[in-house]
C-alpha cells in the first residue's frame, strides 16, 4: 500500500469537498431577519384532525377499560367490537400523526 504525504491528502480532500457558496445577498444576518414561515392550511387541518382522533382514541381506551373492569368477558361480542374500534382508532392516530409531521416538515 502506498503511503501518502500531507499534500496528497490535502489535494484529495480539496477535490472532493464541495465549495461553500458565498451569496452576498443571503447572509446569515439577512436570513435571520426574514419572517418565519407560517403553518399552511393543510398543517392546521391536520393538527385539528390529529387532536380529534387522539380524543376519540382516549375515550375508546377509557370505555374499553371500564367495560373490562365491570364485565371481564373475553368471549362477549361487545368486548371484541370495542377492542376492534380501539385498534382502528389507534391505527388512524398513527397515520394522522405521520401526516401531521410530514406537513410540518414540508412547511419548513
């Protein structure tokens, strides 16, 4: 294996390192004075839907827990319907959370 000296390493890194852009109009000072980006309508609607699904999921979880403590019947149809509704609500919550964070990320 060939050993390289410092000049060869410096030349290698200079060739493969991107050069920084020096835009005279967009300095850090100018960028800090620009107004912050506002949330889009899509992000606001997504947040409202996320909160609603979170409330529904919480209500179903409380109702399911109360039903199991009052009537611990795992063979009853009502238990499985409540369990299915809770599962669907949690899946919707996960999907809406993903959608909300994606809309926030796209807005920035």
